[in-house]
C-alpha cells in the first residue's frame, strides 16, 4: 500500500495525559490536522492520566501500534522523566518518533484569594499548602525544589490525578495553592479575571510578557548548580506541548506526519481556532528540532540529575 493511501478510512487516536488544556490543544489539532494528512483520517482524543504523562508515554513506547495510528500529546516532563524518575519512566525518550512541539508555556504558582500567603516572600515565613499530581509532575517537582533548595514553607499534598482535579481541590479549600501550573491552563478559567487567585511565582528562564511583576523562582538560585537544576526542569516550559509517536515508525510515515504537523501549525483556520480558545503558539518546534533537543537533554550531567533524584526520593520516603 502506498503511503498516500495508508490513512484513507482509518482512525488516528491522540493520547493525552488528562483533561484541561492538554486535551483542548489536542482536540483543536484533531480538528485541523486531517486536512494535511493524505487520506484525511478521522482523529479522536483519548485520556490516559497517570504520573504526569509517564503512563501514557510508556503506553506509546511499549504497547501502541507502530504504524502512525496512535500518537500522543503529552507534557515536556516526559522528556526529563528518564533522568529524574527512571523507576517509573521505563522508556528512552530519544527513541520516540518526535512529531513537533506546538508551543512553549509558562508554569506559574498561584494561591487562592483566601490563602494566608499572598506572595513568594510570605512563603518564606508562613506555611502554604500546595497540591499536585505526583513526583514527575511540575506541580510537585517545583514545590519540592522551592521547599528543599530555597527554604519555602510549603506543605505538599500529592495524589491528585490531573491538574483539573488539583484545581477542584483548590476551589474546595483542600489546598491553598499550586506551585506550578501552566499559565494557559489557568487562563482557561475565569479565576484571574474574578480575582480568585494571585500568581506569586513563575518558572523557566525568562518572565512572561504579562507577568513582569511576578518573580522567577530561578532568581532565588545562589550558584550555577542550582541554576542548572532549575534549567533542567525548565525544559517543561520551553517544550510544553510535544507530540510523539512510537519508536520505529516507518520513515515515510514519520515524514508525512511531521509535514502535516508543521502545516497545521501554519494553517490560518487552526490559528484562529487557537486564538478563540485563548491559546498560544509560541516558539513551536519541528519534529527534527524537537528530536535534537531531546538528544541534548539526555546528555545532562549526571551530577545535576542525581541531585534532583535525591531530592525527589527524600520526598517520597518522607511521605
């Protein structure tokens, strides 16, 4: 069968970790990318939550068919997971068939308007109860760094299945904030407009243009090692919406999917749909560029990764 005929009459599944903006991005992509794939397959989106995207990545790596009928739109955390959570991340990120990255994004920490802590400075002297999914998810990982590296008085509550579940816990008063949630995800709510939450910290190596007055956690770093640690986790900001297929995809089909991905991101109808949902396309990467970035990240000095692993393991042991 010719490559051009392969997708005719087929259904392609996009696996996402959970709901929220990851699913929104995937559903918008699913609406528009078929026009750019020969055969115009039907595309559906399916949730597979667990371990900050690691469960879905493991499924793609070990179980999903290697013919391009199952792909995933996951977290940038799956790229660093083999370095930081090797006991759970049973895959080599370099072997995935990387299709591209839609956007960079900014992880932010924010608190409910009734929280006793309303600034990063106050978190140095008052307890703040923050929640998230698990080690491997940015909400928990960045909270551990804030507590262990910089002495913030954070009480960390993990075990929520998705960021949407974490938000519900915040509304219900089970927690007082989250230390790292994507800005695009927060914008899907009306919390900022209604004054329900206050952003107290942002992550990554540069400030978001809308958050000039919000401090970077990186500004608390005292030496190069601490900055390298934060930069490793900052991969999740720079590569916020990566799309991937299983290892061993036929080369011609990989090229086809990469071309379709690039064409979709430049499609005016896709861009309009994204803008309607208040979602950004900022710093997208082609599949080739993303694959090179993943290879470079895999070369992170072992000492930097090990210090992070030790921090996360101490948190697990203390629970």
